């Protein structure tokens, strides 16, 4: 069985095969932080997932997948209906598999391979998997890596603020306003972000707005609504920003 529901008991680590695939449609859901002894490739054929990977946040529209090496703690959050696809591999299946987190641009061929493998029966004979598996490995290694991820700060002074941002109830403000609301100086906030995320707060905020816009657009929100919600002065200003960050207009990117 590969097509599961939310009521299906599933433990990838307890199953043994060349590939363990999962295909399901999930509504609002939070997996909680967890990890596997297997490598995992996570993909949404429609909808969008929000992923926390060992303190790094990214979103997965249908143009992206994420490779999660064995042992990496992660949490997947779905805020709308998502066609969820997941593939699991034993760590000794292929020495070519990445050993670090990778966010990948999904080619048309890789998309079709994921879809096929996610629907395989868990007891499918290995000899019936090897050709497709070999093509999958080749295509995985050819995928371009994307870098639209965001390290999250861990300083306790920011935790309540960060919780509100990640649950979508707060849009990150400009630095002066944020510092006022948190009760710390702008210099202190800047120092925390540079130390814990590797970038100044304003750069972090811009990257957050990109991820948030991709998530909202993937759920069907209009460019106008996203531009307004995320504080852009106009639709054209948002489109210009999006093109600068990704190289594409929102419609072309998605």
C-alpha cells in the first residue's frame, strides 16, 4: 500500500524495500518535529508545505522538493490541502545520495518519477524497481539546488515574536518597529540576527517575505492580495521584487 490516509499507521523505518513511497492528500496538518533512520525526499504535487529543517525554514511549492538526510529533525506544516508525496531510502541504498539538506528545483522528469514511485506498493519486488530507481538517482543528481531557505533565530527574547511570525499571525515589521514591540534596541536585534541567522535583520525580513509570498501564491492568493498583505506599495513593486529575488515573475516561477 502506498496511498494512505491520516488514519493509516505508518512507520517508514519499519519497512524494508529499495524505495518506500507515500502518496496522500492532507488538509491542515502539523507533523511535529521528528526524524527518520532513512533518507527522505519530500514533495507536494499541488499545494504548498512549510518545512522546518533543524532550525532552517523553507516552503515547498510544486516546483520544489527537499532532500532530508537520515537523522535530521524536521517538521512539515500544511495550511491548505496538499497532495503530499514522500520517498524513503535506506542509507546504504546508494552512495551517491546527498549527505546534507538540499532544496531542489523539480524537473518535469523528476516530478513524474516521484509520482510513480510514491504510488508503488511497499512490497513491490526490487527487480521491478531498479530501472526506475536508477533513472531517479541520475535525475536527482542533475537537479539544480535552490537557496531560498531561512535560518531561524533562537534567542529567547525573540521566541514569542517568531512563533507569531511562523504561524502567520504577524508580518515581520521594519527594524525600528520590531525593536519597539520586543523591548530591545535595534542594535541588539541586529546583533542577534547577524549572529544566529548569518544575515542582517532587513535581509532576513526580505527573504521571509519571499518565502511567505511563494506559500500564499501556491495556495491560490492573487498577486494583488499578496502584495497588500506583505506590505508592498503596489502590485508592480511586489512583482519587481519577486523577479529580482527569483529571476522570474510570480506566475512564471510557480
